[in-house]
C-alpha cells in the first residue's frame, strides 16, 4: 500500500512512498540499446489485453471496449503511485503525519501509433486527448476522497519518461498540492490589496506589452512567464475567467488544441525536439474548494505549463528552490515567434 508522509520541515509538502513503482518497465535503459533490442510496446492496437481494462476511450467508428479501433484510450496505471481502493486513515505518529496512499493513477494513451508524438498529431487528434482529460476529471471529481487532479506529460528520458509510446498521466490526490495552495494564497493576497484578480492582471499585462507573448487566438494566449524557471518555459492560459479545465466546451477545446499544437511544434523545431514536461494545473475539486477558494473564485485560472528540459536542476536549485535560467523570457518569446508553424 502506498503511503503519504508530511514533511515536518516544509509547509504543505507531502511525500508519496510507492514501493510498487520499482517494478515499472523502463524502455530508456542503456542495456536494451546496447543489446539492440526494440522495446515491447503495450499501448498500440492489438495489445489491449496487456493493460488494465480501459476507463475511457474515443472510438470514431465504434467498437468493443478493450479492443482496437480507438484514437485515445485511458487505462489505470499498472504500477500506480496511489491506489484507488481503501480509506485514507490519516493519523499522527508522534509529531509526524501520515495517511494511506489513496488516489487514482491513470494513463492517457494519446494515439495508437508509438511514433506520433502529441505535437505531430492533427488539431483534431490533440483535441481528442484534451477531451479525454476533461472527461476523466469530470468522472473522478465525483469521488469525495479526492481533492485535486493533476494531469501531466513527460516526453523523453530527461523529462522522466520511462515508456516511449506517447502518453499523458493523471493522478487524483487526497490533498491539494503545495504549488496550487501557494498560487491560490498569492492570488488571495493580490485580490485583498488591489481588489483585482491576479491571473487576469498578469494576462492583461502580458497582452498589453506583448514582449513575452508567443501567440494568441480569440480564447487563449501562449506566453513565456515573467519569472520563467526553465529556458523557453511557456504557459497557455484562457483569456476568460475559468477555474476548471473540465468546464471547457468542444469548441474551446478545438481552439486550445490549435494553439497547443502550434506552440509544441515551434518548440520542437526551434529547440531540436527537446524532452519536456507538460503540466495542466486546474482548481481544487469542488468538494474541497471552500477551504482554498473563498475570496478567489474569480482569480484563479487553469493553465498549461510546458517546461523544456534543456537545462538541469543541480545542488543550488534543489537546496534553495531558486532557479537559474540563462534565457530571459523576452528573448525566448521573440525566438519562438520567429519560427514558422510547420
């Protein structure tokens, strides 16, 4: 059983201990490369019996569950960081706090072809992946044990990926992550002083100056944030007030897919196909939102963060939580604007 332990030295930081993760297959091992072995792909058509039973799939031409013919497929992670079965059983052990590792851990298989990455898909294909994100959030938020759902994508070994077939992951958590709590608290302070939304103010200034904006359409803007942690870090944010990613309609998802494809392709061309992390940060789930979102209901906005892994975290960053970025976001945005969409 996985376990969550609270760090007594750092506010709101919990660590997940998940021994089962040691059993995960790793396709990026140098051993396989040296032996000339091709990795065995369990995520393509015809291999559905090798994964747990699907919990969601898009099948444009119909078809049976757990069979070929899907364009996007979602399955529970075979080696989950958290387990969906059981009770939290939060308790104190002396001065320490722990709870059972209850949650959900799912894999969103982005397409049946192991060689087509997210940025290489059509706008319609990316929209299908985003629709899967939305539908899984809508389903899992009904479980009152869960307080937050994080969706992320690790592309490449430097980004922490262990399987090469393009996929994203979803983890439903029984606690709200420290990163989200701090963003909400900062938005609350901003609102208390200025009586304006922090996210709205930031986006308004980005669009006004244009220095860090990469592209925009009628509903969304992509920009390099003012205090970028990584070179060419890029965010996509809605121009309208929107707490929950799950509230997007199909038309909005298509427009988001278009700007996401455009941005990922610019990063791929300009940075020579970098490894990257992509993180979708949305609001805490409705059943726990009153604890965090009191005066900030109009402030927080979901957003997508894309973090190219072309630099490394070292001792200074890990010890201080300061990031050293050699590329100003104004330079990064200007560089990405110059790249013609493929």
